[in-house]
C-alpha cells in the first residue's frame, strides 16, 4: 500500500501534470481564442483536476454531452 505524503505537491508543479497536459491537452491544438473547455469525463476521469492541467481556461463539467447542447454552454 502506498502512503500519502505529508504535504501535497500541486499537480501543476509535477512532471505527471506536464505529461498529462502534453498527452491530453496539447493534441487538441486549442487556439488562444478558446476560453472554455467542456469536459464530459467518464469513470475515474471525474477525479482528474482539469482546472490544474489547463489553468488558463475555464473548465465546465457535464455528465452527458447532450447536457452541453441543452444548456448551450
């Protein structure tokens, strides 16, 4: 069993965050005009702090992609 550290390192300061950003966010090729990401995570992805991976953008979570259309996010 892995022990939790006494102090938590912010996700943005870790190598893992950089890896996730380069694998998940960079391939999207987001233009600077994109202000908001609408994320519909599944399963354990709900626990990923996307706001830490993409601090320069607003993050909106939806349970179902259809919700985004209905709410016109």
